[in-house]
């Protein structure tokens, strides 16, 4: 699964629709201070399902919307699209007939954010699992924030293990296991209740 294009509109400093082609191999972003390099990485994290304001350097989720400048008014809407080449068919079965996936996240002031994959409404969890299974995602160690290396060196072993799990592409399994465990607990509770009813009937 390869990222081929990133499109932004109204996201942080990228107020006008902006399209970036992502070629094979290593991608570097260069430019003067404050031109929006980190905002681009944040757009990538955001569209992959980032929920933590810390990873997006903002106070609240709406801080990703263009907040205006002296010459331009603020926007009420932000949108990021990540185009993914799925010709290696690594996407979950539900999306796997497509060669190309367009993952879109939109946010509107006061209304929260939502996601689509190829125009189909999906949950945040669907998007997070899609990228986690591909060994990437909003917390991927492939996206290196300023200060992240020293954070990693000082991290507790358990947190460092999570980074390795993300890199190995097994983070999605951990999320699915938690979901399965919750379902199992609910089923056990139902079974206990059923046994009590059966006992009462005897
Ligand atoms: P540096 O090289 O100094 O780390 P950078 O190229 O990574 O800079 P960013 O930190 O990505 O730059 O961009 C900072 C710019 O984005 C600032 O000018 C800031 O005002 C602007 N910015 C951030 N959030 C918003 C927002 N919600 N609306 C408008 N502009 C924003």
C-alpha cells in the first residue's frame, strides 16, 4: 500500500486547495521556517485518524481549520484527502476490490469530523485499522515529529514496545483483540443471565 497523493483545503495554513504528489522512495519536505512543513505531516496524521490534540500541536480538534490571517477570513471547514495505491491488495476485504483508495476526513466548526473511503461513509476505527494493518498510521514511527527521538529514548519499555508493534503492522491486531474481548465479556454476561433464567424455570 503506497501513498500517492495528499490534498488539503482549509487545513491549518493550507487555506487554498493544495495537491502534493508523493513519489516512490523517501520524501523530504524543505522550506523556510513557518512555511507549513510540519502542517503537512499533521495533515497526514489527521487523515489517518489522529485524535490526540498533542500530535496535532493544537488545543482542540477544530484548531486544524484555517483560523484566518490579517488578509483572509477564517474558514469553517477543513478537508484532507490521502490517495492510496492498493494494487498490492493490502486493504481489508471490504475495500479490497479497489486499485486506488481515496481516504477523506472533513471537519466543520461545531459539527465535528467524519471520514469517507471512496465516497462511502466509514468510522474513525475503519480508517485507523486500514492504516494500522499496512504498518503505518497516525502514530507511525515513519512520521518523525520534532523532539520525538528524545521522547522515545526516555520512554517506558511498554511505550517503546507499542512503537515496535506499529512498525511491525500488528497494532491493528491489538485493537481487534480488545474489541473481541469486549464482545466475549458481553456474551459471557448474557450466558450467565440465561442460565439464571433457565434455573428459575426449572
Ligand atoms: P519550522 O521550520 O519553523 O518548524 P514549519 O515549516 O514546520 O516551520 P509549520 O509549523 O508547519 O511550519 O507552520 C506554521 C504556520 O502555520 C504558522 O505560520 C502558523 O500561523 C500557521 N498555522 C498553524 N495552524 C493554523 C491555523 N489553524 N490557521 C492558520 N494558520 C495556521
